[in-house]
C-alpha cells in the first residue's frame, strides 16, 4: 500500500511540475507573440535588431555561471550537509564576478563590436546587472528544485512574465531601448526576491560573507566544469549566430533572424519541457542506482519525442507558416526561406535534447560536451561561410549540418552504451 501511494505521489509531482512548466512556457510564448509586433511598431528596425542582439548577449554571457548552478542542484541532492557553505560561496562569487564584468562590456561596446551609439557606460552597466540577475534567478530556482518542487519556481516566473510584458508594452510607445532595459532590471529584482524567499523554505540558510569558502568554490568549479562547457556549447548554437549576423550584414538582417528564431524558440522550449524537468528525478534515480528504470524511461520518452517532433514539423511547414505570416506581417521571401530551414533544425534539436538531458542528469556528459563544443564552433564557422555564400538561410543550413555530424547520432548511442555498462556491472535495480 505504501509503495502504491509513493508511486502515485511521484506521478502526481511530475504532472504538477510538467503542468507548471507548460504554464510558464505558455506565458513566455504569449509574451513573445504579443510583445514582438508591439516592439516592431514602437522601435525602428535597427533599434529592434540592437535590442534583440543585446538580449542575446545577456543569454550568451549568462553561461558564465560556469555550470555552477547545475552542479549545485546535483550537489544539494547528493550531499545536503555542505548546503549553507556552498550556497553562500556561489552567491557572493556570482555577485562579484558579474559586477566586475561591467568594464569588459564597456570596452566591447566602445570599440564598436556591438554598435550601441554613444551610451557605452549605460549599456555596460545595465547588461552587467541583467546578466547577474539571470544567473541569480537560476541560482535560487535551483535551490527550490532540490525537493523536486519545480512548479514553485515556474509559478513565480509566470507572474514575472505577465508583469514584465505589461510594462514593456506600455514603455514600447516611448521608442527607447534604455527604458525597456531599466524596466526589466526593476521587475527582475522583485522576481529574484520572491525566489529567494521561497528557496529559504526548502533549504535553511542565511546569506553571509562569513560563510564564503574559497576552497569550496574551487572544488565546485572542478565538479561543474563539464556542465559549463555544455552550456557554452548551447549558447554558441542558439545565441552566438545573432551577434555574427549583426557584425557581418547588420542589425536589420539580424532582426529578421531574431523574428524567426523567437517564433521557433516557443516550439523548441515547449517540446523539450517533457525531458528537461526530469533532471532532478533522474539524479535521484542514479543515487538509487536504478539504471534499469532510467533505461526504460529513456527509450519510452525518446520514441515519443521523435513522433511528437515529426508531427510538429508537419504542422510548422503547413499551418505554422500561415500563423507566422499573420504574426509577423513584415515576413518576406527571404524570411520565409529561413523559416523552413530553422523548422528542420529545431525538430532535430528537440530529438537531440532527450539523450542530452539524460547524460547531463547522470553526469555522463564529458564526451557529449566535447562534441557539443565542436558542434558550436563548427556551426559558427560554417554559419559565417554560408552566410556570405547563401545569405541568411546559410546560417540555418550550417546549424543543421553541424548538429548531424556531431551529437545527433553520438548522444543516444553513447547514453545507451553507458547505461548498459552500468547494468552489466551489477547496477541491476
């Protein structure tokens, strides 16, 4: 009877987490769908392109939490005894690291690597603060996830998205990127404060510089190294292209690319939710050495995601194109050609995400991460070459080629071999 109740409880927890995650994704999707046309009308094409580039800089730079947040989740699941020291060490490390990044951004903007006009110091400060806020939001959210309470962080995030979207719609009429960024800083502060309050209900800790331990930091950096490289590879695949496009062919072309990728980000993130939220659960199963259950779960989810991705590709190539044209009334032939290639790429990415999440959760991601770095570098090199040769669609083609020759086939094969090895060595639960 206890076993049945425990099973029902675990299933119920998964469903709550999944529903909350989808609610968060629906809110994000609605925000993009509503906000993008508003920003397009309120900002010039060049301003919209710059705003999109800056947002991508924030996302790209946020990977320089060095994978410590993902490592924190596993550490708190496997070893809660060092929670207070580890939480304090990471909090103050992040705070110092990203405040000191402001001079670096000032230098990058002043040499016109990203054209921001003359407001170098303003943009450097705001971008530095927003990156810190992104990292700290993930940091406190990870603490909440320790007890597999993903739904708490997602509900808070939904409230933040609604508030931010409302404020940005109102401010977009002013046509000022500066105002939009300042508003995001203010709303993010309240968002982080809410996460902080709820995280303390999961882990009993107090933030104090006295609890900072340099030895703890070095140990955790070594522990999280491969998570950092994996996140860096992901940033190269999904965010760095915008900066390359902006530098090579200008902000207007970057704006076209951003419109297409934003539309597909909604689909990509929505379809990967099924697997991503399993990270804490998989880590717990690994702690139990229950590799038979992990293998069964992977095969089941992998098959379902392949089927779901195939159906989604058919929809995006048919009715999806009409929806995109209505949503983006400025869509031209060039944009629609890019749309088709990105649709194929996103389908492949969603399938590839399943073994990637399993490998990361089980900390079997060393080789997969190395190949992911190769994928990111190859995608950027081919993207630059194909951009000059074929235009914007070249970036989409390059992304597909880079994925197919690297992780797409390697990850599922390597994962199954690793699990089978565990099973034959005595981990047969």
